[in-house]
């Protein structure tokens, strides 16, 4: 619907002024980062992008060619600068025999020349993009086999493209190195909470927005995630402790454990013969997330700072280059040390200031308002909030130490969003009064207050087009001002879904079946038990024995609860099933019927119909659930 032109004019005027203030506060004309980001360029991805199944495009950096112009009023100028830097793409030499494929997906794929082939570090998010990056490497440097793969940590933008570089022949997979604990977190944690995380990730990465000056311009540590097939191959070797030295295809690696910092299982490594330090994702060219908006376990900011300091102490005196698994490297020993110290100090600052303010009695939202940038941050782009932000990270540190409850009795059992919204709207004096208050807030450039009021109205009565239209514009302008690429994406995706509803896209996330197939039996049954619907399970008392790939498990459904005991079989089971994990995964996902499973080799004894009964007790998770509406 049409909105009051004066409101639109006010939003545009205030956003323009806010972004001009950002530009005035920062040395945006400093071109040093552009020199570094283009250094060593050798080759580019082919024109036309990277194809995905079904005629889709998995990745095309040319989608961001609109960035080759002056910053418009629909973007924060600091973020626009970072977006231009992250658009610089192709194959780059980092040091002799060390290269990086950058902006071929969200992360970097690093390449090291081994004695017999390529050692690949973090083969991207999607099969298509990792294969394209490897082809670019072979075309530019000469074809060699993949002799080893190193996966630095548990996030899928660093391993989802594995089969793009290993192929599908399990008998010929190269050695794959990962940090100890990798499988417990990458598989179990990713699948247990994966549907909710994947949905919120569509917001964080702006997956439905499209690249434009009013859509996705950047994700802080890269552009956005590729829309291709996510795969997995289980690691063959695990790194267990700091200082562990491993010879991989003739190249010496010295590892440092960094688990509990940016990821629950992670390592960095030093190449002593190349003088290259890879900090994985512990360091990037931006302030990172202590808690990502997509959802995860809160990270240990103090451990993060101490891990960077340990890297300085162990490796910095001998490192000529620091490369990371996102963004571009740092060259020169003095620059390396200063960069690492400043990366360390931003996490230590956030940690200490959050706890100082908490110990003075402040709540997380008060802390987020009170914490201020350290003075040096206005001159150091690599620690600015293009990904994580100071306020969001302060809340994350609070959560890590104190949990979600802020100590106030009113927050022990808060009202649900819809119930609270109705009470607030009633207290204001009804819908029209609330709309008037929101319009006044917009004119006064109090966008967060306007968004709060309008969000209450949406949740109290989601069918008011004027309210939705107002909130769409407020979210858009909050996004246009955001320095963080992912916070911009969240605002703009919220606006898009309010305006036009939820857009379901293929290959935009969801369950990685290769990864799910590597779950331990206990983890698989725990993940499936999360789907048990207690209403359907009322008065159900059911016992099932499973033999999955020659390993036994007994599953009980009783008291509206499901529990599995592995390496155990119950003598009085109602039904017994002999099946492979891949068949069980397909059966639970609705891609295989019980009859088809039997035809495929599964064996069912006892009351066969009870297997269907058990399957029907479980919910099917829809990735595209509502976020900005009830």
C-alpha cells in the first residue's frame, strides 16, 4: 500500500545523514587494503559463473558488478568499501608454492604444492564451487592430483564442497585432516539443531534477497554462501594437540588447537618451510561473531584472545605472511605481529568490558548500549564490525557467562511474543494510537522504537497492510545503515518476507545427507527423537530393535518420550529392523517407504506395521517457517 510521502522522505533524509556521518568518521580513502587484496592475482573464475543442477547458478561473482560504482544511499559506506574488497576474486599467490582461491564461494580455498599433488585447505561450501576452484588452480598452475585435504574447523562453508575435490570414489579419497572432536560437532550438533539454524542462516546470509544495491552487498567475511550441493567425506586423520607436527605430502605442518574459539573444533597451522601462518577463522579482516545470529553455542571470547596470543608467541617471529580462511592475507613480519595483536585485543576488549559492566549490575541490553568502541578501532578496518558487531558480541559474552536470564524477576517467565504484543497495543490505546506513535518515532529517526512498536502490531494483528508496509520501510532503512553485512541481510530479509511472504528456494540450506549419514548411531537416534510429537505419542508404548550396519540399538517410545540405547537389544521388542544407516536416513526423511526399504535389503521381523507407526509419530521439519510474522 502507499505510505505517507513525508514518512518516506524522512526515512531517506535520516539514512542519508547517518551514512554521511559514517563516511566522515572513517578513513575510507585509504587504499592499502585494496593493494593487499589484489596482490599476487594469477587467474579468474570463468565468465558466466558456476552452474548447479537444474539450470541454476551456484555462484557468479559478476552478480556484484554493481559495486564498481560510488556508494549509493542504500548502503553504509564503510560496508560498501568492504564489499568492494571482498569482490576481488580468483587465484592469488600468497607465498612460493602457496595460493588461495578467493571469492569463489563464501570462504577461501587455500592451495599448497605438495611433493605429489595439491594439498587443499577448506574446500568451500558447495560441490560445484570447490570443483570450479580446483579447475581454476589446475588450469593456471598445471594439473596435479589432490594429495590431501585439510579442514580447519566444523563450519560447512569449509567442508561442504569436499566431493567437488575428492570425487565420489570412496576407494580413492585422499587423506583428510581435521581437528579432534570434529565429527561430534560437525555432524551431531549440525543435525540436531540444524533446521532452525539453517532457517536463520537464510536471514544471516541474505539467501533469498539477491545481490544488488538494495539487497545483498556483502557478508563481512565473504559475499554470501553458494547455492549448490553440500557434501561430506569423513576425515581420516585427526589433529589432537598444539605443537603437533605432521608431514603432509612432503610439507611440514605445525598445528595449534583453537577449539572453543570461532568453532567448537578448530585448529590453526604454521608452515615453517614457507613462513606462512594460517589462522583458519580465528582471525579475519573483520570483527567476528562471538555468537552468530544464525544460532550456535556462545563462544569463549577470552579463550579466543588467548589463542591468538599463543599464536603470536609460537609463530609470529618466524611468519612472513598470515593467511586466513576468509578475506585476504597480511604480509611482512611487523605487520603480521601488529595485525595479530589487534585481532587479539578486540576480543579481549569485548570480553573485559562486558564483564566490567555486568559486574556493575547492568543487564545485557544495557551493556550493549553502554559499551563503546576502543579509540583505535576507527583506524583499523580489519577489526570493525562487518560481520560481528560490538553490541551483539557484548550480549554474547553475557550469555556465555550468565545465560539468557538477566536477573530481573519479570524475565523469569516472559509472555510469548503474540500475547505480549496484544497487551502492549491495548495499553497504548489500540491499533491507531500505536500506529501514530510509530509514525512519530520514524519522523524523529527513532527507528528501533518504531520497529518495536510496529513489530508488536504485526504480532497482535498480522493482517494490517499499513503496519506491515511501515515496518518494511523501517527494516529496510535499518539495513541500509548497517555496517555489518549480515545484520543488513537480516533487516532486509525481514522486510522482504513482511512485504511478500516467505520465499522457498532450492539448494538454500537444509540437511546435508552426506553429513547425516556419518552420525554415530546414538547421535542419529537422538536427532530423530527431537522430532517426536508428544500429542501423537500420547498413550503409545512401543519398543523397536534396530541393527544398523551391524550395530544394535533399542528404541523405546513411552511417556511421550523417545530414548535409544546403543549396543543393546530388547528381548520383548515389538518389531526388529535390520537396515543400513543410509536407508534409515532415507526412511526417516520420507524419501523411502518401508516397502522400498525391504526391497532394498532391509529385514523386518515382528509387527511390521509398527515401524510405520513409529515413523508417523515424528514431525517433518519445514525449513521455511515464519520469523517476522506469527
